[in-house]
C-alpha cells in the first residue's frame, strides 16, 4: 500500500491546489490588466496606451487622460473589487449564496441622504459634486453605526437575524423617505437623483478617487484576513465556536469593513446593482466555496467586470454615456432567471 503523502507547497497547501489557486488569480489579474488597457483607449477620445507610455500624445489629450480617464479607471477597480469582495464576505457570513452587500441598507441610507442634499439644499452648488459624495458617505456611515451597534448586542444566529431585519427596516424607511423627497423635487432634481440611482463612474474626480484609495483598501484587507474564519463558519456555529472562533468579533469586523467600503463606493458611484451578487456566485460555481480563494478572486472579478462594463457604457452610446448600473443589472437579472429556471428543471 502506498502511504505517500501528497506533496505540499507553502503553509501545507497541496501543490495541485496551490497551482489551481495561483492559476485562477493569475488569469483574472491578466484579464484585468488587458481590460484596463482596452478601457484606457476606449471612448469618444481614443488614446493609445503605447502612445501614452511613450509620451507621444498632445498636451490636451494628456490632460483628459490624467484628469478624467485615469481616476475613472482606478475608481472602477476599487468599486468593483469592494462590491464583489463584500458580496462574497456577506454570503459567507450569512451562509447564503444570495446575500448582497446592500442587504444591510447601506445603499438605501446613502441614497436617502443624497436625496436630502439634492432636494433640500439646492442653493449649495458651491460644493459641486463633493457635497453629494459627502452626503452619500454620511448616510452609509450612519447605517454602518446602526448595524454595528446591533451586531454588538447579539451573538451567532441572533446577530445574523437581527442584521437581516435591520436591513429590511432601513431599506423600507429609506425608500419611503426617498419617495417623499421625490414628490417634493423639481424636474431637474428628479433627473439628478434618477441618474445617481442608476450608478455611474462619469463623475469620478481625483478628490473622490483619493478618498476611495485611502478607505477601500483597508476594508478589503480586513475581509481577506478573515477568509479562513469564514471557511470555519461554514461548518456551523457550534463547530466553529468549539474550534475557537469568536463569532461576535467576526461579525463585527466583516460588517464594519463591508459598511465602510460599500458606503464609500455608493457615495462616489451611486448604486451599481447585482455586482456584489453576480460575481461571487459565478466564481463559487467555478472555484468552490473556499473563501481563501473565493475572496481575492471575487475582488479581481468584480474589478474586471466593472471596468469592462464601464468601457462598454462609454462606447455603446457615443457621444452620450449609458449608466454602468444599467449594464450590470442587464447582466445580472437574466443570469439569475436562468439559474431559477435551471433549478426548477432539476427538481
């Protein structure tokens, strides 16, 4: 009988599994770089990446690249990675593959504060788009503090159920408040709120991008560091507790990181639907449920999908621009209908 143990790589990971992990992450990274190169050259103003590197572009084109397109690409990577990564983390925390990063009401809270800013403070145009960004972030931060306080008071399944109910209540109240403000808004304000609710990277400025560069990567790092604990949680609350997992601390950290990161993303880009639901679900079917691979793969996949969708949004309706949230919803909706029909056929 052959008693040879499987060859292992670093940290005791079998080499075959390690090669699979590196292959998946490497493939997604290469695809993301190619998508960034394509998106950099796409749009009403065609800019060759090679000419940009060689410095062979006119000064005006260089200003367009530096002031508009580069922050937009960076923001697309950050927002896509945060939404998809937080979706994978929330699905692991709730042990539900259909959980969504907007489940806690972050997008609704941000949307309500943006509506308050646009409708009740129309004379504050001196702040430009930054006032809208700050309002959205404060709304998401308020919801974050609320759900964080609720998570501290509960443990285990009680915390999960409390967070779900709190998210439902926040979404309902924010929807009612947004409807009331829409009734009071002018036609121009209604259009502004409608476009923000569809999600777009069109207003990506260096100020908003720098805020995302400062706040989003730490949130992503927190989620990555808790990937092994999320794997342990899939065995059940009792088993995870017996293995030494602090469920309350895990819930607090995942909720706080998700709330901060998603709040920033919603504030700067509006509501981009289905990204946090579609990408982790597809990658789980391909790579399996292990969060040590699923979380970084979801972050890369989310960035890839949003960069491609934003590039298509700029190309499909030139010289106008389609909200990128519409494209992600058009991708996500039919896909989940397909899953539903396939599930019914398998019954």
